[in-house]
C-alpha cells in the first residue's frame, strides 16, 4: 500500500502520465491517478500488394509453453499448413507433417520467413501478457485467429484490431483481400509516428 501512496504523491508533480496499456490506465484511474494510454506502435513491413500474393499459411510466433497451445495447433494443422516458433518447453511435443518449425538468431532472418505467412495465430491464457505478437501480425498484415483468455483480448479490441475465432478461418481465406484491406487501415492508425500524435502534440506545447 505504501508503494501506491508514493506513486500517487509523485504523480501529482507530473505534467502527463502515459502508459502503453489501457488496462493499466484503468487501474491507475482507480487510484486517482489520471493517465493516458499511448500504444507502442509499429512499423510497416510489407505492402498490401505483397500480402495478397501469399499462400495459405498460418503463423504462430509465440512460445510453445502451454499444452493447450500444442493441442490447438495440432487441430488446425490437420487442415492447414502452419509455421511455429520452435521455442518453449512443449515444443518437442509438436510433431505434425503440416507444421514447419523455425528458429533464427537474427530478427531480420526470422522476419523474412514469417512475412510469408498469411494469417497470424495467438493462443494465450496467461494474465501477464504483452501485445508484441499482436503488433507483429498487424505489421505483417496477417489477420489474427485467437484463442484464450485475459485482459489482452480487451486491449486488442481497444486498439481496433479484430481477433477472429478458428471457425472464421475459411472465411478469411475466401475473402482475404477484404481482411487485408481492413487490417491495413488499422495498421496505418497504429503506425509510428501516427500513433504517438497525442504525445508529440503535448511535448511540442511544452
């Protein structure tokens, strides 16, 4: 409790308090601390024209650290080709002819491979979660199939990014151009420096 008292006392001296999370903003507001969410943002990686040339391939870029992820990926791989990051304590349990595993020391090399996927997959059940993979798929113009629970789902919705159920996957592939166009518009609003306009305007006034 002492920590929150100190935090509140110091916050009174700040001109602006920012947070990358809407959830944290709400928690601070409950403490009487007014904060503004400034999303981390992203950079454009490839054009919509490049995205539309990709084949049906689903990317799971996160750790394979939950057996529920393995089971879910297996169920998808029965019908679709998948690419997964070969990291996590359950990685060895994922063995399927439709699954391609990748692991690179270089982010650049990983990006060259990952951008070939047409759809992103996020499966997450942890309470503590960053949105890095959601930003990653959005930057790559990969519509996101998601499953799990936690505040990350509401965070993503607040950013304007749609998370679709696995039952929607075939619809995405059949109307891929529409989904890519929709995601490209969202990506533009989250692009750096556009997404930081509120903060930039504030700093320029100082």
